[in-house]
């Protein structure tokens, strides 16, 4: 173990003297700054409706009063002003309420052009339901049954944090540790280990420890600044260590099949793209096929989310942590065997 520690300290000193270590920390602070000053705490989920009531009194005043009772609705005094407002706010939709001359009221929607049929039907149903509810004597028969009434949710800002953590500790190691390996190959360092007293597994393990150190620093900073001190940081450190070691070991294994970074780019890029796919299920729970759960990044994302919840499922977190530690050992063992056979590649 003393040789492993010595190798780690030597690699750590080289990393501290290089720019990459500080670039990683700088990117973590940039991520925090963007989340705090650019991304809102929660994204607006409602649809803003700008309206022009082209009717005579007293119906006009009654409809305008009903429209202004909605927080996200604005009134305009002409069709031109309505359309101008939509050009300035591309997230809003417009509606002109007018008469067809026979006493019937027409609701003429003014849309941006990106709305699909489902959104159009929803807008139509919303307007019809809103005016239906204003009829005297109307009683709604709609009721709600919630399957998990005590379920928790993160803010939209905090909900992005598990994606960042997964990419940072589980995916970035694929590229970074491979870059270190190929740099050492170009300089002949790996070939030297064939005759050096330091074993190849100690050299590889030292690289993984460097990745782990970077992963811990660049994970704790965003969590502390975005989620506060309510997070179980001891459990966070254990999770980051497990997931980071797996990502680094996978990067070692992939890089063992190539002799340069250029040749390995295809394999590394494919691995990262496959690992990013589960983010679709994370942001769109309705898309959750069984095959997407096979990718390692899927449990990583949801384990980090459970950690950020006040009463998250710690059993699930520990299960994934132990599982990825085992996988990291297996993949590292395979990578070590590969490097023993390819020292002269």
C-alpha cells in the first residue's frame, strides 16, 4: 500500500501543477453561478394568455373582469396590440373574443406556430371550462385521488443537480482518466511499469484516486451551495466515491483497447451517449421502458435525487452504492488484466 500511496502523491502533485484540476473546480463554480443567477427556483408551468375582448358593453366588462382574475392573463385594446405582445413573449398565446354578428361569441386563438394538436385541444378545453364554470348554479363534479399524497418533490433548480452529479462523477471520468492514460502511453510511462517495482494495478488505482479526489471536490461544492447543509454529506461522499470509482474503472477498461486518444474517442463517445440516455426518463417519467434502467447512469441519477429529498429512500441509496462498488472492483480487475497484456501497445 505504501507504493500505491507514493504513486498517488506523485500523480496528485502533477495534477495540482497542471491546469485541469483548477479548470474542473472553476467549472463547478460556473455551474453554481448559472444555477443561482440564471435558472429560476421553479419554472413557470402555466400558459400565459393575452386577450383582446372585441365585444360591446356590458358583456365586454364582465368577460374582462373574469380574464383579469387570472394572474397570468393580460388585456389589450386591439388585435394589433395583441399580436405585438405575442411577438415579444414567445411563450404566450393570444385570444380574441368577438361576436359573429348573430349573438354568438367566438373565441379566436392567436398561436405562435409551435403548438401541437394536444396543446390546441387543451387550450380549447380550458377556455370552455373556464366560461362554463361562471354559469350561475354550476357545480363541478371533478374530484382527485392521489396515490402518494405524501410524496416529495425537489424544486426545478435542485432537480437538475442529480444530472450534474451523475455526469460529473460517473461520466467525466471516462474521458479524463483515458486522457491521463494515453498521455502516459505517449511518454512511455506505462511501458516503464513493466520493469518497475510498482505494480500496474497500483498505477491504475492511483489514477482512480486522483479522479476520486476531483469528483469529491467538484460534487461537494455545488451540493453545499445549492442544496445547503440539510444534505447527508457523509452519505454523499460514500455515493460519489462509489459512482466515481465505477466511472473511472470503466474509463480504464475502454482505454485499454486503444493506443491513442484519437482512436478511443469513438468508443468513449458511444459509452457517454448511452449513459446519458436515462436522463430522458428522469425528466419525463412517462418514458420509462425496462431497457433504459439497465444503463448505470439510471440508478445514479435517482439515487442522487433520493439523497436530496428530506426523507429519501436511504435503503435504495445504500443498495446502489454497494452495487457500484462491486461493479467498480470487477471492471477494475478486468482493466488490470487488459493492461498487463497490452503494456507494449
